[in-house]
C-alpha cells in the first residue's frame, strides 16, 4: 500500500529565537531614535545664543551671562531642574528675546502643568511686554484654576479689564468678586475694589464701604501701617 502524500502548502520554516531578538532590538532602536528626535523638537535648545544687553554696565552683563551659562550647564546634567528653566526664561526676557522666553515658559508648563509660576510669568509677559492681553487673561485664568489663593492673579485680571481690554463694569469687578469669594476679607482685593468705585464708577459711598472693610481686615491682622494708609484714603476729599 502506497504512503499517503501530504496535502496543502508546505510548512514555513520556524524562525529562530535569534531572529526574534534581532527584530526586537531593531524596534527598540527605532523607537528610541524617534523619542530622542521628539525630545529635541520639544525641549528648548540649550545651545541657543544669549547676548547681554549692551546698555547695561559691564559687570551686570558679565553677571547675567554667567547666570545663563550656569543654568545651561546644570540643565545639561539634569533637565528636570525646573527652577533653572525659569531662570533661563527670565534672563532671555530681560534681553527682550520674548520669543525664546515664551518657548521656555510653554515648555515648563507642558512638563510641570501643576506649577503656577510659569503660567504667571507668561501672563505677565503677555500683558506688559507683548501686549497680548487676551493671552494674558488666559494664563492668569489658569493660575486661578490651579491656585485659588493666588491673589495677584485676581488683581491682574481686574487691571487687564480696567486698563487694557474694553469692558463693562461687571466684567471689570468680576475677578475681584471671585477672589473675595475664595479669599474673604483679603485687603489686596478689597482696596482695588475701593479704588475702582472711587476712580472709575465715581461712587464714593461704595468706595468708602470697601475702604472700611479693608481697614477692618487690616486691623484684625494687626497691620497698623496699612490701617494708616487706608485712613489717609478715607480722609482724602471725594474725587
């Protein structure tokens, strides 16, 4: 009796363990290279040039250049030093290189999204240097969302709407109201409220009401200097 011949396609030869290991190494190498390129694209360039301001004394120029060099050296050793990134951003902002300073701040925000310092510094730069008022509002709002007791954020939002962005009365005072809900009796919010009613709304009765609230809060804290300043405001003739 004849043997039965096998049917179907011939069985493919099995790959050796070595082949699988080589393939795995190649995949990891490609992935590593891609990750390296991604980091190079997203991390600010530490070789980016820095030129001190020529209008400053030579000693100040040398000091600022040394700070930049030191920060870059430390970051090459340890890119996780957030404070060194913020130092770099401040130095580049100081020489009017707002584009690179902005790049660093945005990098810090992406890498440390819970840290409010970069948000606040960026919001400040958008308002005072770049005149990008809507962007400044956006980043002060992020500060408030992360840290409701960051009083300067509410004041800056109030001042943006008061001085830089055409707004109605309710929009101007909304940040101060919001701040007082989160931080009751805070003198740094009550006094801008009083100033708004005196200088913008021309409502001297409301202005006095908020100056008195601020005075009571300052007295409760034992801040006699601030009490004296508020007393001087209360004695000033109506405007």
